[in-house]
C-alpha cells in the first residue's frame, strides 16, 4: 500500500456532508453504506454483485478472521483482498463489539481482552497492539483501534472508567500505526453521557487519527440515547476527517444521521432481513411470505433496477420462501443491497443539489408508518 489516506469534503447541505474518501484500493463516495462481510464474505452474494451495485467498500471483522481462518492463512494468501478476491476497499472492525456480545467468554483487563473462542473453546488475548498487527496482515484499508463497548444502560462512573481504558488503548494503537497507507480510525465511546462523549472525542482528536467512529450505539439502547450519543460529539470531530457511525443502518437511521453529519455506516440490516423474507422498498418493508403476495405478479419494487425486480415477481419470491429454496435469501439480499445503494445515491444527490432537508422529509414521509427495522 502506498496511497496516503485522505478525505475531501466536497459540499454540505445543512449538516449533511458530501465527500470523497481516498484509500489504497480506490475512492469511496460519502455518505456511504458498507455491507457487512464479517467472515470475508457478504452473506449469499458474490463480489461481482456488490460491484454491480456500486459498492466500493465492505466491512470485515478482526475477531472472527483472527480465529478462522487465522492470520497465517490470510497472510499466506497475500492479505484479505487477495484471499477473498475483492478489489475494493475493506474496513475491519477491531472485534470489541463481538467480545462485548460474548460477555460470558471474555474478561477485560488493562492488557486487553482475555477470551475463550466461541468455536473451539481455546484461550486467546486481543490487545491494542496485536489487533493492529492482525489488521496489518489483513491489509485492511481502514483499521479500527480496540475499544471497550459497554452494555446499556451503564452507570456514569463505570462509563468513565471504560472511556479512560478505551483512550489508553487508542494511544497504544496510535503509537504503532504502520504508516503504510492503511488508515486508522479512533472510536468515540461514552455511553449516553454527553460530557463523556465530548471528552472522549476531544482526546481522540488530539491523537490525530485518519478518521473517527462513534461506537457503543446499536447495542440495545433506545433511539433517543443513540441520537444523544451522536449529537453530543459529532461537531467536535474534525471537518476534514470522515465520521463513521458503527453498526447503524436502518433506512430511517441512515437518513437522519446523514442529516446530522455522519459520513459512513455499516449494518447487517439489509442482509439479515433478507434472510427473513423482508424486502426493503421506498414505502417501508415488505414481508414476502404474506399470503397476499401468492398471486401478485408485479415486481417487488416497480422502479428498482436490481436483478430480481427486472426478472421476477412477488409471487415467485413468495413461492421460493414458502418452498424454503436456497435461492430465496440470495434474491432477497440482491434486492436489499441495491435498495441501500440507491438510497445512499439519493442522499448524495440531495446534498449535492443542497436539497437535503426537503428530500429527506419526502423519503421519510413515504416510509409512513411502516416499521423500518
């Protein structure tokens, strides 16, 4: 890797930002949504499908890839891009969220996470240093520092201690940044306490990362707490660096948080919902298993250019899910990923034409009372 990571803020509409993130494997137009490819694959789709949809960046996970297939295999393959034959950019999460969700199998210490593998029970430790080493082996275009993600709600004193630990870990990671063209992002923690979010953001900005993530959200908290976490720190983050809201990706959330100044998102929402027979459409969500679709010979979405909507009907998709055919979740994922790509295109166009407020209201009004989850 030789290209120096950079971010060019090209325009704004209110607080919504239009930018270009330049990384080792090309550029990413922001605001951007990243499909989740936890284990070096976005479930049920090919790389060529992602490319056709216009995705230039996906997300992988250090915890899972460290355990399987392991650093030796990925290193021998020449890195994660070569291993999975993905030509675009890859952001790898540090594994902090996964270890948060495996509370019974891990212990947090000053050194890092001591944990037991959920695969075979073997013992391991992830530290700020070896997490960066792993992501260096992966060749991630964006590597994330190790952080502590807390359950919510947590008491303020407990959150303060966690923030201090996250900052000490961030400083340790920053000191060993390989400066080889891989970007490194810090992660703002602080739960639902604005004072701690502000403090954490200020300290991380002082470490001069290539970008900044807002973490510790989408962990079961109520929506107002998520909004508070973002609003309390986002204006303290540099305007010339990308801002990434981790694990958030419901359509309404994308629209709202782009409007608050967020540039990057990732979430399993489009792929996980697809496997449950949920198709996202501009009016909300469509449960294709519903009996009313049995004789519906219209496309899932009339104006959608995805493969499914160009070639098949709601009746056929209803049949595939009822028959439990393997093709059913594949087709649903193809549609949902294209829906999310088109939504982000609409948001970027709205910012470029300085119509974000009106366009976002139109999109949200069309969703109406549908549940967007």
